C-alpha cells in the first residue's frame, strides 16, 4: 500500500478518531496524523478502533496543518461543501488515483476537517486539490469516519488496479521548502511596495494557488529564490554582460 497520510484536523470526538483508525486499517493504511485533537488519547478512541489500536498508538499528534504536511509533495483537502476556492475538484475515485500517483515520488497527505465546522479556508490553502465525495446535494455531510472509509476504500481499489494511477512527471519539492519560498516572496513584494498592506492575505492566497498549481521541484524553487535574492541584493552591472549566466 502507498504511504498515504490520513490527517484529521481538530477532530472533536475521540470515538470518531478510533473509527477512522479502524476504517484505515481495514483498507491497509496505517499512517494517521492528528492535528490538535480536542481529546486524545481517550478510551472511546480505543473502543471504536476495535482492534486498530496499533494505528492509534502510532498516530502522530501535531499542532497545525503546516506541521502535518511539511514533508508532503502533494496534499488534498476533503470537503462536504462546494467552496469558492479555485482548486481542481476531484471525486473520491479520481482523488485516490491522484494520491497514489504522487505517493510514488514522496509523502502525500489527505486532510479531513472537524465534525462541526470542516476545514477552514486557511487549512484548505495547504492543498493542491479539493476532494468531494459525490453525495445527495440535499444532505452532503458524511460522518468523518464514513468519509475516511470511502477514501481509504478507493485508495485500495486504485492500488489493486481498478483505476489507472497517473505517473507523476517530476518530484515536487516538499511543502516546507515551498512555504519558505512563499515567505521569501511575501517579504520581497512587501519590501518593494507591491503588497497592498490592506489586503495582504488575498494576494498571497492567489499567488500561493498559482505556484502550487505548478508543483515546482527543488531546482525550480531555487531559481525562483535566486531571483528574489537578486531583487533584494541587485547584482552590480558588469561590462559587456547583462547579468549572471543562469540559463
Ligand atoms: N459541517 C461541515 C462538515 C464536516 S463533516 C462542513 O460543512 O464542512 C467532517 C469532515 O468529513 C469534512 O470536513 C470532510 O473532511 C469529510 N466529509 C464529510 N462529507 C464529505 C463529502 N461529501 N465529501 C468529502 N469529504 C466529506
């Protein structure tokens, strides 16, 4: 099975955490990450895990989504609601095949939101794609563990060859490197007076999506950061040359 990380963001009910662990183990997945769970460890979690307590015991607990996806080369966010966010929408089957494809080049993460509120827009900002399990639009919200179950099942089907797994054409840089580039970009466009102080988040969100769509690899990020460095510390003009040879 590919090493796909199931990430529960701020889960409220420990029973659901246990049910998610069970859903994962049934389908052969083991990598569970909990972002700021309301109550964990808890007896209810173990009870509902019904034998998948090894998955619970191995679960990593982290403070925020950024830490959960730091080394990921690809992240998908699940949502019961249609969102106005411009991300490629995937159904459960497409999502599973896409995740399995990217898992060939590094760790991948699948984000699930809290029972009552789902994921915030800021949390969805970490994702490359938005996953919606097709449901009756009049009653679209699945129980958290039911949503995890469906996606883990589809991942298993993908692995067993039911759906062709796309082969990634390059290895995208991990999210922490991508986020360092974004921080650098924000710094530079602030310094040069381009970032509108009144709406900094809006512009940065659009730029984040733009660059995320490109899945830059480590080399490409290095080039972009080189350009930002040159903006911060311009090269002195050289006779007969227009700049360093970066081609
Ligand atoms: N009231 C929340 C629903 C939360 S359900 C909202 O409107 O967003 C808890 C989590 O289960 C969601 O954040 C999502 O991760 C997952 N989920 C529930 N229904 C889903 C669906 N139809 N498609 C994809 N994920 C779903």
